């Protein structure tokens, strides 16, 4: 697959899955046995869908904006800004109605047009701080 095609795969995950909540679209973008390397994220496609469902429940207006994306062979890296408003329970924190904006880095390995491995690094400290969950 070309670099452009591999970038399109990750772009569709962000636009369809995270931004629109269209979890069925993920079936064609992830291998069923995808390996997840992000801390706290369950493995396999059902775990990914559950995590996105949970995020969209806590932050119904969640959007990710791709700031930069680079592909090289079977790997794609992206830096995105995640934004939303905390209107549902999240990690034991009652809704605060606070908005947030954090940076997220993702890397995927793609085989035959599907993501087979994912590494993600959301700025969780910035998120928790913006929700008022960290004490200074």
C-alpha cells in the first residue's frame, strides 16, 4: 500500500470513529486481532470500539483535528488536537462541564490496508488538569 493510502486509513479512523462515532467503519480499518500498545486500552477491535464509545459518552462533542501526519512504508504517525466538553462520567470523575484541548500522538502499523498495531499517547495529565482532577 502507498504512503497516501496508509495515511487515509488513520485519517478515516479519526474522522469516522472518533469524530462521528461511526464505530462500524472501524471494522474495515482494523485487523480483528489488532495489537494495542496504548496504556489502558484493551486489545482487539471490540476493545477499541468500547474505548471510543466511553470517550464519546464522557465527551459527546469530542473531535480530533489532525495537525500533522507522516507515513513511511507500513507506519503512519499523526499529531492531533483533541477537544471536547466533559458532560459525562470519566475515570471516576463526575461531569464538570469543562472544555478541554489536548495533544495526542498516534502511530500505526498497517498491513493489507488495515491497522495491525497501534501506539497512542494522549496528554492525560493535561486532560486531568483541565478537568480539575489534578491538585497543584
